[in-house]
């Protein structure tokens, strides 16, 4: 990660587009914020645009804004998200989920720094830096015809690849200690991890990456009975993998956790099995689950699940 931060420091002062890739939960938004905060644009907004949350039919309106009467329901002028990013940075999260038709519109904005609100005929000039992130392999998406090659090359002027947490060595412990200090209350007696807990944290594979680690630390602080987080305070999946396997996919003794934790784990297991059945095709998995594609993507993102790992 030191290499990544060196790149962040070198690229931050420029206006160059940046593409950040890596598994879900590896901290792509954190890196985008670091670039923005180290840039001359730091006093202006970092506008986060979640590509999984914008239906294709509303893409132009959400991004470019619209004028009153442009379409049914447009009862007043509405500025888009790009206008909010004028002078600052536009961060497109989960860019790989953007449909091809929307990709072409985004490419034009990046190249020309202009856009036209829906129902308007006069273009608006903006001064915006573009940072994008995805958990997909965009070069593979280009070869499969699902992502525009010209947009990929326009965005990947600087490409930052974030390694998964399981490949970060001692960074795992440093991050765990950082989250401990960040999340503990002033009244908490918990000041660190036992040696056994540290060894468990280093051995675990962390499929949910940094997001999962943060959740585990927060849970362990709450359950800890002494001044250190012990092995018994960790979820069974982390502290006792063999017990976790013996209890099936739950990862812990259901009688020892809250209802919310049990439902969250069951939801994770359901989503992974669903993706296995549908070979990672989000659209068909969403149909069986009775969800929209956007709704399915939100669930997968929340649980740190990468659908690409289930594609065949």
C-alpha cells in the first residue's frame, strides 16, 4: 500500500483522470478521497456518483440535470450531479455497471468538459476532474463488448490497482489497530488485541476485505470482556475456521449472535448460492430473487460479493 500512496501523492496535483480497480471492499473510495483531498480542488466537492443506483432511463437527467417541462414529472429546473462537481472531482463508483449507451455520453463529457441538460439546447461548461472505480476487469469487459475501449483508455491514464486485504501482509494488523482506535468509545476499556487474536486476523482470508475487517473490529469491541480483544471475541469464521465449517455456512453459532447478524449471514449465503446457480449473471439472479438489477447490485456491494468470481 505504500506504493499506492506514493502514486496518490504524485497524481493528486494534476487533473489527470484516474481509474481505481480492485475487489469490493478494498478501499477504492478511500483512495479517491485521498486524491481529491491532496489536490487543488480539495476546497470544492467530491461528488460521488453510484453507477449502480442510476437507472439507464434516468442517466442523463441525474448526471446532466433537466429544465422544467423537459419530460413528464419535470416540474422545475434541476441541476445534475456533474454541475455539483464543477470545480471539484466527480467520482464514478462501480463504473463497470454503466450500460453502453450511458458510457458514450460519459465519454463525451470527459473529453469536452461540457454537457447539455435534458430539454435545454445550450451546453454548460464545467471544470471537473474524473476518478472512476470498479471491481470488474475492464479490459476483459472491453474484449467481451460490454465496455467501450475508447472510454477505458480515456479513464485509465493513471490506473491504480488495489490488492485484496489477504495480500497486504502486516497491513492487516495495522488496519485492525486503526479501526480499533477509531471505533472504540471513550468509555471502552479495550486497548488492543491479544497475540492469539492477531494471529487469527493474519490467517483469515478476508473475502469482504477492509469493509469486513472494520465490521469484525466493531463487533469485537462490543463483545470484548476485558482490556484486549481475545480469540473468543472474534466471529467464529475468523477465530475458529474449523468450527465455522462444521456449522455450515453460518460462520458462527447462531445462538450466540443477534438476529440481525444471523439474517445478514443468511443473506450473504443466499446471494453467493444464487450467483453460483446463475454463473454470476446478475440480471438472471436478480429476477429469481425478485429484485431489480440495481437492487441486486446494492446488496452484492453491501456484502462485498463480486459476481465476476462466479462467472463461467
